[in-house]
């Protein structure tokens, strides 16, 4: 079994309060969860209104499928006009390690 994770560092657009931030982050998290059937959570920067960190985990039987899903996730987030993708970080784990 392979587990892949990706963390997105995001800069939000015209956001001035934490309430406005939630209006950007919640739909993004929901869209990722619904579209790709993955585990998603806001993982860091909860107290900064223009920054967000979103973590995603994927589980599959082979590493090539995990890589393909992570690539699709990255393209999906990078294509969102309301956020700027600052950085990504990927990690892979194999249960046989």
C-alpha cells in the first residue's frame, strides 16, 4: 500500500478577515474532497488571513496511481483563480518500508 501526501502553501486574493478566508478555504477543501475522493484539511496558518496551508492524503495500491492523483490535485489548485500557489511539498510512504 502506498500513501502520498501533498501540502499546498497558498496566498489568498482580496481577503481582509479570517471570515473572508473561510469563504475561500472551505469551498476549496470541499471541492478537493468531492472531486478526487481524498482526505483534505487546512493544516497551518489558521491565524493568518491571507495565507493558507492545505494538506491532502491519497492511498492506493501502487505508487504510479498516487503520483497521478497528486499531479491532478496540483493542477487543480494551481488553476484556481482566487488563490496563488506559492509552494508544494510531497511525501510518499510504503507500508513495506
